């Protein structure tokens, strides 16, 4: 596996751990629909919202912040994948789209930022 893929998997694991520590239930990870994917699908601690979490991991933010990689095209793709997931698993809970950005390559020093309700694919 390429180094950036290893970093991405590590970041998704760190993000999942963060969510579990905050009381979220992880429903699915790396769910795929053709070429589209959802990094993490989780349920909020109160059980009323299903959260589709896009995880972006970078070793540094010198060139750009990790969340800057989420453009309009990516948001539309995430919305389409989330719609398919909702239909396939008959989700009736409120959907929400979050971003977790991670800067670093070691858990001890990584900077993790969790942006709740980061975007709405219906508004793109």
C-alpha cells in the first residue's frame, strides 16, 4: 500500500477512536458505492442523527489545510454516496456531514479538528 494510503487508514482509525471517546457509535467504515466512498458512518451519542464523516489526514498543513481538499465535486459525491447508504439501510435518522482533519503522523502529537455539520450537499 502506498504511504499516503497508510497515512489515510491511520487517520481514519484515529478519527474513529475520537468519535467513540465522544460517545458516537460507529456504524460502518470505508463503505463503497462504485468509485464513491464514505470514510466513517456513525450515530450521535443521543441516537438521533447519523453522521457521515469525511476524514482528511496530512503530515503537514504547510501547503494547505486537510479540509481544503473537500471541494464542491467531493461534496456532491459524498451526498450521492450518503443517499445510497440511507436508502440501502433504511435510515430514518437526521443526516449530518462532518469533517475530521488530522495534521501529523503520530497520535501523540497529531492535531485533530472535528467540524460538526461542516457542509450540506443539498446546497451545492
